[in-house]
C-alpha cells in the first residue's frame, strides 16, 4: 500500500525500542536515522524532521529517565510528534447555505475535486451548484460541464467570457436558489503577485464562506511556501489533498497544512467521481501503523452505494429471493468502490501487502467470467442456483456455453451460498436497512477473512 | 530557479572559509584566552580532522592523515541538508553521497574541496540534452513522420507542454499535427482542440472512451498522407502505481512506435518524482524528460532527482503559461547558477 514504507520504518523503530534491553546511544541513533529517512522520503519539511530528531535525542539521552519508563515515553513521543505533524482533525462545518471557493496551483485537481465534492454533498441531501470561473485554461469550462454531468449537478459556466467578475454577475440571482455553491478558479502560483491580486479581487466580490486550497499529494519542499503565500493572501479555511492514491506519502502537503494551521478537510483517492474521503489524522496514523481504517471504508461504502439498486435487493431479500443476478450486481457495486487492493487496505486484519498483486487483478477478471457464466444459465438456474449443486451435467453445460471452467462456476456458487448464509445472520436486518456499523463490519471482515479466497 | 540553492551553497562554502580563517587567526594569537564557544568547538573538530592523525607516531603517521568515514559523514551532513531542502529526493542525495564517499574517504583532507566535488558529481548526473530540432530533422531524412509520445501523471501539464512543443517546432519550420489520445479525462479533447485551433494545426480525435493507441495510429497515417513532419501524441494522466493504466501506456507505445517518448513531470514534485520517473522509464523506456511548472519552484532539485534515477536527459523546462515559455534545459547554465 501507499504508506507501507513510511509505516514500516515507524513500526520497526517502535519495535526496536520496545524490544531493546538498553536504550543506548547506538540504538537511538540508528532509529533516528531510519525515521529521518522515512519522513524525508515522505516529503515532510526537512527542518521539521531535524527538529523531531532533536526531540527524540534529548529524551533518549536523558539520564534521569530509565528503563521501561524511557521506552514508553519514547514511543509516545514518536506517536505524538507524528500526530502533531499531521495536525488536528477539523471537519468542514457547513451552514445551511454556503459557498466555497477553490484555489491552487496548476493541475492540482481543482475541477475534478469540485465535481467530487459536489457529488459528495448532493448524496448527503444538499442542493449543489458548480460555478466555473477558470477563464484561463483552454476547455476548463468544458471540463467542469462534463464533470458536473457525471455528478448530475448543474454547472454555471460561460465558455466565451474572459472576465470572471462578469460571469459572477450573470448568475448572481440564479445561484441564490442553491444551498451549496462550489466555485472553480484558474490555477495559479502562490508567489505570482498578479495572480494573487486577481484571486483577492474574486474573494472580495464573491465573499465565499470558505476558501479551500487544493494541493497534490506528491508536492515536495515547496508545499510550505505555497501554503504560506495563499494563507497570507486570503486566509484559507482549509485544504483538500489530491492524488492520495499514488505512491507519494503526502508528507509535504500534510505538514505544510499543520504548520500553517490549515485543516485538511478531504483527500482525493482516485479518478472516479466518488473517490473522495474526509481526512482524519488519527485514522491516518492508524493506517501508517497498519491498523486499518474502518471509518474510511464505511464512508466509501456510503458513497458508492446506489440507493435504488440497494432497495431492490433489500426487497428481494425480504421476499426470501436472492438470485445469482442479485449476487452479481452486489459484487459489481463492490467493484465500483474502487480497486480491490484499496478496499482491502482499509479492512482491519487484511493487509494488501500480504495479498499478491496479480491475485487482485485476477479477482477483477473473475467477475467477467462469472457474468458470462450467468448469461449461459436458464432462468430457473439463476433463480434457484441450488439446483445446480447436485447436477454436474448442468454445470458442465454452462461452462461449455460460456467459455469458463466448472471450477469457476463452483466458486461462484460457493460465493452465492456464503452471501446467502450471511444474510441469514442476525445482522441481516441492519444490512437491509443500510445501517452498517463498525461492529458489524468487523464481524463481516472476520467472516470473510476465513472464507473468501482472493 | 536555482537562486536559493546557489545562495545557500555560497553561504555554506563561505562559512567554511570564514571558519578556517578564524581558526588560523586564533592559532596565530594563542594568548587570547576567551574564544567564542562555537569557534572553540570548530577548532577542536578541525584539529581532530587534520591534526589528530598526525599524532600517530613516526613515519607511518603521514599515511594515516586521511579523511575518515565519520569525518566525511559530518562534512557531508551540511550539504545533505541543503540538497534535501532544495527538493532533491532522498534517493538521489544518497546516491551522490555514496559516489562522493567512495572517492574522498581515505584522501588527505587538506586536498578535499567538497563543494567542487559536489559540483562535479551533479555535473555527472545531469545529461546534456541532444539538439531537439537537429535530432528530428536528421531522422526525417530517413523516415517521416516523426512521432513523439508524451506521458505523465495527472495534472503534470502534458497538454500545455504539447502546445508549447508544437509552437516550438513550427518556429523551427517543422509542420506539426496533434493526436488527442487522452480519451479519458473530462474535456481533455476540447482542451487540446483549442490549442490546435490557436496553432492552426490538425488534430486527430475520436470519442471519449475510445482506444488511445488507435488515435495515435490514425494521426500518424494522417501525417504521412499530408506530408506532416511531426506527430505529437497527448495521453491521459496516469498514476504510476495503477497497473492497468501503465499497461495501457505500454500498449500505446508499442502500437505507435514513437521516435521519442517523453515523461512530463512537475518541478514541484518531491521525493515521489524518482518513483514516477522510474516506473514510467521502466514501462516505456523514456527518451527524455520535460519538467513543467519550473517557474513555480525555484528550488529545482527535481531535475537532479529524475536525472539521477533515469539516467535520461532533461529536454526542456516549462516556465509559464504562454506558448513561448519553454526553455531548452541547459546543464551548464544550471551548474553555473549553482556557482560552486
């Protein structure tokens, strides 16, 4: 996973401390070196890294603290320091009617983020409109228009007008009908005075309730300067970090935010419209230390679930009918949530590192085969897959007809049976009502871990 | 863009010199009892380097006057910090350290000029870019069209760079056409269409979602038919860890057999730059690299990082929003700016 490298350096450091008989200088120096390297590779501001090393050294060399006490204090120090590097959790507290202006460097992902966020809030019952003010980049307006269409949101744009102020005037009255207005602006360099002046002007005119900076996860040591400049010019309310699905560790972006006291509200985790998550430093640390992240997974489930589809399945289940087709659409929805490895990384106890990469690709390929197999079945077989179990000839026929193997079909039947069994569990009621809580998730994960073969 | 690094290195070098001078003067006037604490420490440490080995007795003592591992670590620590602060990736810094260490440890410390050595080391990492226009013209004599593929992660500036390249080629009297092989991102085709209109060049395009490799292929066919010199293929941004997307770019490269494969990276990218450049290089064997947004980040360490990891030349730097804002990467210029 993304954070494995940084995580494993921290974990091994902590392990070294707890298993050492004496915390001596040599050990401390070695650990500090590991942690330093991991943090610098994660783009954490170099000065902050060295300051942290000094703090660890000071505590470790302190002769007055001895034995277990020292170990405990060291581990706590490392945890707390990393936590303070990441800043505190702060949620974007939107009033009933609000407007948010987005700004940031070129190509940071502002337009995509706006569409994602619009989708996120419209799923949560807000009446969202997107306003396009990027009159600089070619086709920026078209991009917002197309993304809005995907998110099923109205986009207020003007492809010809070059003056953003005029666009604002044009839509002023119409926008009053919406409760959340997300405003796209042109990409700009925080150090460019002219561009900063322009955004200040827009800020004055629009008086948005929030100003959010969009920053890519892979930004390096320049993160701090850029954040500071934007902070100085506009007093930004928070940050959204994009491209968190890459291999970068976002240390630059995250620590820059913590330093300038700008909370990170959301992180972008993919190219699909629902791939945005709220950011919680504590669960980020948990992920770093390999403890999984239930909250993020739950949120993912919420965004990807198609309510109508869910309702249909729910009804069918209540009637006691759950067919292979229902299974398939259920699995398909799970796929929508993103690639399997991302999901697995979030389920406690399942570590993506332990699952070979090609296995995950295989799982996605399997879905295709299953679809073919299902289309080769008779209606009776789809409705009552149980009849297949005892009749090998049917399975053979389906395999031949769909170009799959009997093993694959048996596997599909096994999955079906497992899901159906699961529905027999007490938790089904909760599942059917769409109420998935933490406890249940853990229960499911436990059950799955033993049974699902990836 | 290297203003800061230059300044810092200068400071560092001159600080060292000053320190040496201070030490020398102090040695001349031993009567002065109160030395500033810092100088005292420094004198001590310098004496350790230079003097301590001499304390060894006799003839063999001379041979022991060498730069030790520890002392090298200590000396390099300062430089390391400067490089890291200037956005050079850890991996590249470690590489530079290793090669310098191999060269210098065991040498007579008096003969070691670390700043000069560092300059040489960076010099050897950076590769002189071949003459872009000459290379194309030479190849065109044998076979046309000349196909250039651009790839990179999301938002790195591929489309803008393509427009700049097209403008640059036109200025050098080469005819250009474009291929909109980014069939994924919203409005990517409209974006490149606007550039094509402005530059008055032909754009080969298909619907969103169509096979990007085939767009490039059709563009090459068009170029051949209409006797156009250069085809520039724009591709969708992709994160280097998405296997299926990397397979796709591999396919685009395989089908279109471009003469040149360019990675468009950002000057502002931190340590991930090495990872990005490495995987793209492993997947499609890059010809060279263009770093965009060089006007945003004056630190410029990314150039050193990606060159170190790919051993491929940096061809151009993107330095602004206008078509003219494309600079040929000048290694000498960069080194001169470092002013070591």
